[in-house]
C-alpha cells in the first residue's frame, strides 16, 4: 500500500511539473511579435519637473510591432522623442522590426517624463507601462541611477 502511495505521489508530481512547464519551451507563432525589455534606467533628474528614461526593446518574433505610448504614475505624461543631428522631435510611435531592436539611449531616442509627481531618487524604481500596437502592454520597473550614469553595455 505504501509503495502504491509513493508511485501515485511520484506520478502526480511529474504531471504537475509538466503542466507548469507547458508554455516555457514553446516558440511564438511566426506571425507574432515576441517583445522583451532590457537595460532600462532613469538618470536621477536634475530638474524638479522633468526626467529622461532609456531602455531597449527587443523583438525576437516574426512580426513587426510598434511602441504607441508610454505612461507612468510618477509623471503627468511620458512622451517619446527621437534625436537626429542634434534636433529633438516628439514622436507618436516607434516601429519595432521583427527580429530587431528599438533602442532608447542618451543622445538618441529617449523618453521624457514630464510634470513629475515626485522627484525620483537614485536607488528607487519608477514603474513604466509600455503600450504596443499588436502586443499586450508591458510594465517595466525602471531603476533610478546617478545623474551622471553612463551604461557601458546595452546602449
């Protein structure tokens, strides 16, 4: 009887383990975007009402997507900007190509947190929600770094 109970418990544990892993090894369909976010950070703002944010969005899927908006409880609004030849332009969206990346970095594409509700300090995090045209929204915890932080990798 004890042996039967052990075999049943072992089989049940195996089924539960397989059930928990069922989606982890699956590949996205060829016609979907597979987005991930890395290298996010916000330099501690030197202004009381504005801050910048940087991150990289990688699309490992087979379909293009588009970043259509960004929001955060820490700011009245978050706008997206590109910088080309020293000229900054506000953008309503950014494409994210299939098997490609969208990089927000100092001196290039960046996020502007406007009308800050609180002054983010080094060591804290700021929650940021990214909204895409095709994929579901993604929330990122953006760490606040020193005002002079310059990443050595990722950007």
